[in-house]
C-alpha cells in the first residue's frame, strides 16, 4: 500500500489468523535446527495412545504440545511440523491465536468462530462458546485437518476445540504443560544447539563474517543463550552494519547488564538494537505496541507516528530487515509484532511517551481506520451519491480504486478491524471515536458481505455498542443496539432471549423519547410472542404498536400492523377478527397509495374468507386482488392469485374456468411455476400470495403470513 492509492491484487490466504511470511527462526523460509524435536513430534503422531493400547478406538484427535517461552521458536517449530505433515491432512491446516499480544486470553467463542470461518462453515450469530465449539467439532467430523493452536494458556482453552475425529491432529503451542488433556507429552524447547544457532545467525547477518570468525560467532550465540529471537535481532543488527565485527557485537551483548537466561539475553539484544535506531524510527517502533492484536500495516504505523504512509512503509521494511517485526504473507503489505517483543516495546512506550501522547496516537489510528472504512463503504455507492462525492474529496491514500479492492482490504484487515473496535471500547476514553468506528465498520461489512454473511461479526459489534451506550448513559444508542442484537437472536432461534432484549429496547426507547425505537420494539415484542405461539399476547402488542403508529399518522406502518394483527388472529382461528383487520389493512394501503400492498392484503383477505367457509366471497375478493396486482405490475403475485382462483373454482364445481386460470398462471411464470406451487403448503396446493414475491425482493414484510396450518 503506497501513499498514492489503496490498491490490492491476489487473494487472501486461508486460516483463522495471518501467517508469517517466514518462520521466526529463519529469514529465507528454510527451517533451522530442532531436528530432534521434529523427530519426536512426528513419532508422537504415530505413537499408540492409551485408548489404542487398551483396544479402544481413539475418540478424539491426537494432541501434540510444543512448550516454550515466546521467542523460543515454538511457533516456527509448529509451522514446520505442519508443513512436513500437510499431505497427510488433505482438509488443510487451520490456525488460531489463543492469546492477544499482551497475553490476554482470547475467548473460546471468538476462536471457534474464526476456525469455522476458515472452514467455510456457518457459525450462528450470538451463539455461546459451548454451542460454537460443538458446531466446530461437528464441522470437523469426518475430516482430516490439522489445527495449529498458538498461545494456549491452559487446557480449558484447548479442550473445547479438539475435534471428535481421530483422523485430525491438534498441535498446541503454549508456555507450559496443558494439565487436564490426557495422553499429551510436551515437547519443551530451550535454546538452539550451537551449530543451528550459528546457521541462523549466518542467514540473518550474511555468511562472510560468520565464516571468517567462527569463534566470535559461537561467542555471540553463547551471549544470546541460543535464543532464536535474540539471534534474529543480532543478525539484523549485523546486517545493518556491514563493517561491524561479530566479536564487537558479542562483547557488547556480554557487557550489558542483565541475567544470563534466554529472556535476559533477548532483553539485552533488543536494548542494543533499539538504542541504535534513529529517534523517529525508535518512536515508530515502540508505538507499534499499540497496534490492534499486533497486526500492522503502513496506514496503522503512519497514523500512530503521524508520518506519511510511504515513510511508514519504508520504516516497517527496515524493521523487518533488522528482525524487529515480521512480514505476513498477504496481497497487501502487512506485518506483525513478535509476541516476545510486545512487553519490551510497551515498557519503553510507558517510560518514554507521555500518556497524552499515547492517547493522541491511539486517536489518530482510530480516526484513520474510520476514514478507511468510510471509503470502503462509499466505493460501493452509486456514482453521483453523496458518499461518492465525499469519497472524491478524500486523499488518494485513503481511496480504493474499485469495490473489489475495497472488499479484499476489508477481508484481509478484518481481524485487525474487529480488534481495533474491541480496544477502542476497552480504552474508555475514546468512546466518541469508538462509536464512529463501529458505525463505519458495520456499514462496510453490510455493504460488502451482506447482513446474513456478516451476522457473526455484527453481533459482536452491537454488543460493543451496547457496552458504550450503557457506560455513557446513551438510551437511544442502547435501544438501537438492543434491537439489533434481538433481531439476530430471533433469526437464530433464540426467541426467548430476543423477547427479553426487545423489552429492554422498549424501555430504552421510552427513556430516550425515541418514537421509532419505541414503535419498533413494541412490534418486535409482538413478533416474538407470535413466534412462541402466544397469539393473544402477540395481538395485544401489535395493537399497542398500531395505536402508536396511528397517533403519529404513520399510515403505511399502520396498514402493515393491521395485517400482522390479522395474521395472529388467523393462526388462532379467530377468522372474524382476522377479516376485520385485513379489511382495515386494505383500506390503509389504499389511502397510502400502496397498490402492491393493497393487492397483497386483498389476497390474504380472500384466503381467510376461504378458511371461514365463504368461497363465493373469497372468489370475488381474489378477482379484485388480481386486478390490483395487474395495476401494480406484480406478475408473480398475479400468477399466485390465478392459482388460488383455480383452486377455489374447483371447489365451487367449475373445472373449465379453473383450467383457464391455471393456464394463465403457467404463461405468466413458465418454469417458475414449479417453485411457486412446490415451495409452500397452502390449502389446495397453491402458494400463499404473500409468499410469492417479485424476483430480487428480500424476505416478506411484516404483514405477510405463511401458509396456515391444517387446523385453521
């Protein structure tokens, strides 16, 4: 990404988390050392487990554990193992980080959702961690996949993710043992052996100086305690100073204060690398500790440091050469801060930058993210729209050339964007920016992925919005968040939970004196009771919502609510009440000038008349509905009504006229007729007129009802 334009090419790589472009223990992609550990791990894969020895079939996937401190090369070893055995697992390698860069545990719910996303399996929005873990295990059943779970804190994080599929393999990376998972033997990592450490140093620094002075190289390895991350920093330091001698660096590392352990060696080598940086570069480096989830791109670094995007990218590439950060395989320039360096960077940020400067850097980063998201959304809008005009006024560095480039950026940066939203809310001091960020992120996700596909992410965002609204006592935002969450609950079958949230949204809407939220919540409470089969309460709440709409002279909504009231009366078998309300709905749509709505309401009125045993009235009403559907130019509705007329005429003993109407429906729909007649169980085999919608129209409106049950 340059400062001229946000541009993309290629496609995102799979996996739940970005993958480093090279293993931390090597700068050219070739793994260094750890041959004994690799041999032991591969032997553990084939080793007979306790169940096999006892004659039982293994009920779950084999779990391997690689234990070591951050920076010990534990992730590199896991990646190399995955590379070597990948052919044995044709369903792919799934990766997930179980800890944030600062060591905070990642909730199992989020990990399971990310793994399901990597599998391409649907994850119910708002589901808890137990449900999502079960969905993940079911999705992996019958597959041969390898799970690489990095940064596990304990067995409670890993155990729910282990699939009930013996053909799968789980490789966990942790600081220590995972007590509680049976039949797991840890592969514990220390420093590299001297030959491997020297080879790693040679690759990072160049072979000439290492070859001509092998003893100094061994001395430097000793000073670094064979710690891979420290050796990468040492190699980067030498690479940036072609005239420096290896012996001089070894002496400097030895002479610096600190303990002789591997963490101490890493701290000494980092201090040496950090103090040798120019002041501006050192500031950028330590501010990278503020990057969401450790994911960095040139825009993030630019905003944190207050420099240009091109300057930020040049500096980031220099940091990669110095071993201070890692490049990530991606069509976009992306980087990650090594987990072992995050505490060291934060320590320097807190000691060298004033709190106000840190907060300003966070604010700049969030503001840049908001503007990129606004651009990402605006590029999907029609030419000439207000959003496109605003987009044209943005700097080129913030503009996307086309919707495809914006979608790819959103897809690749999604983990960092969601992490930015969580961090902004957790900060507590930047709530205005946090609200803008979540609004922009929601619009971008909906524009590029659609509400259904992005439901899981949207659920998390709405929960964050609710947190801010409750903290800041913002009843209007609280009502909106509760309504959005309840809608997602209702779509995924958690109707009782949705009902509780709709009631809370009603209270918040009343507190905010927000008529839209109040009316919407009342209607939604009625819809929840309808879904639960409590038709008396449903009609009562729809009646309250209707009174609210009538008081505000909202005719179109009032007509729709008459239809919803009629619907529940129909389901309850109260046909007289249903007919009165459908008649009111017809009148309401006519006064509002909604021809299509009037036709649909007439079609439902005809259906209820038929249920009530009034076929002649139903026939006349249905003929009137056909005429209004014709005026509305709704061909599919006309066809559905023609089929209903045919069924009614059959029951009235006029098969000739019935055939004529069926023929008319066939001419209107052609090949679609089978879909119309087969997709519903309306009486007589015909489609409900409310279920037959024009092509491209979204799901039914609130006044549309499904086919009545046989009892009706």
